[in-house]
C-alpha cells in the first residue's frame, strides 16, 4: 500500500465566491449543488494548491488575474486565503 497525501479540510477566505467557508473532505468526495453555488470555484481553489509547488501564478493569471480571485463583497480587503489540513500517513 502506498502512502498518499490526503487533504482533510480546506478553508477558503475571501477567495472567489467564498467569503469564509470550511469544507471537510474524505477519501472520496462528490461535489453537487445548484448553479452558482461555488462548485467550480472550489475546484479552482484546488488547482491553486496543485500549482503551488511549481507555478502558483499560472492558475491566477489564466483565471483573470489576482483581482478576479478576491471575493467581490470583500474586494477592499487586501488578501485572500486558502488553508488546508492534510494527513500524510507513514
């Protein structure tokens, strides 16, 4: 059996359509919801995490630039944040 990194929780603050949201995750996750509920934005947040070790700027640039990533109701704030809790069993 191989040891794999497992994201247990992701916290999004002032990013895309998320003002302040925490999502708990398991080994298998299915994202469902109404149109406009943030499903695609959650996946975009994971793309940023995926790009972080190599080129963090790529998904931000292709997503319209930093200004497009900040939550619209909090645009006057200077930061957006993605935090994760990971499990790496060894």
